[in-house]
């Protein structure tokens, strides 16, 4: 019940943020980030009409995908850092990959994507706040990586993703997001497949939407705080 209430609250916030900048909330996808949360929590979200889910850990994500296979028509996004030795599972199970940051991983995902599946939807991750602790490429490297991905038949370049440095101040949140918006528009001019700007989490969702986000990744506001010490 709470998860269903949380989802309607988040949807109302999306609606409000969209209205504030004269956008349609139809153009903003809500991705429910279910990492560390059990399948029962996902089931509650499904009952509230949620269909798109984001996972950060390969093994955990694959287990959930297998659990729901044939039970519900869901779309699964991989949003965590990926080691190359785990790329095969992402290529075989997920629909979207948000964290592309090097050509080598793109090549592996392209080679490993099963031929009976649609191409894997790919977002290039930008390290917009230039934090050494975060993955993602610099904007200066974007053109080259985008060009490489666009040549790969089993991948489809859908856009950009970012996790900026956490800021509580709205203006500072917007500063990073506006840079992303510029880069996204630039990319759209070159690739007709680009239609997704993945940015905004529980604490910076409104700013992200004001700056053109088309997909917000929300965990805490839907499923509550995460406990990383409890195994599934
Ligand atoms: C965990 C996570 C989220 C969700 O964050 P919340 O603050 O809980 O909404 C979004 N994006 C990524 C990449 C994450 O790892």
C-alpha cells in the first residue's frame, strides 16, 4: 500500500515540475529503482501500474528479471557500473543500459546481444561534475564514443545519463543539468535515435525536469531508504 501511495506522490511531483516549465508529464518516464529491494516490493509497484525498473547489480537484477519473466511485461534498465566480465548477462537480460563509458564495453555488449532480441538501448554516462569517484566520460569525449556506438548494429544510442555531485541548492543542481541539456540537444542533432535524457533522482528530480530530463530514476521516494546490509 505505501509503495502505491509513494508512486502516486512521485507522479504528482513529476506532474507539478512539468507544469512549472510548460512540459507534458507524458514526456517524462518514471523509472523505479528497485536495487536492494525484494520482489514483493516490485510486485506492489507493478500493482500501481509501474512497468519500468532500474537495477544496479547484475546478479540481483537478473534474478528479478527471471522471477518476473512471463508474469508481467516489464522493461528492465541496468543503471549501475559494469565490469566487462559481467557484460554478457546485461546483454542477455536487460532492455536498457544507462552507464556506458567506454568503447570496449559497447563492443562486448554488441557482440553478446542475442540475435532474437531487439537492439540494446544505450545511454552514455557523463561525469558532469568531474568527480574522480564517479564513472562516466567527460563531455569532450562524447562525440567519439557516440560515433562508435552508432556503428554497432546490436546497440541503439538513445541518449545520455548523469549522476551529478549531490547538491541541496536548486541553482547548483540546475547548473550541472543545464550542461547536460546542451550536450543532449547537440547529440540529437546528429543522431535521430536519441530521445532520452536520464537525469534526476529522489533529491533533485524537479531541477532535472526543469532542465529537460525525459527519464527520472527514483528509488528512495518509492521504496523507502535502502539497507545495504540485508541480503535479499
Ligand atoms: C540508486 C540510484 C538511483 C535512485 O536514487 P534515489 O536517491 O534513491 O532516488 C538513481 N540512479 C542511480 C544510478 C542509482 O544508482
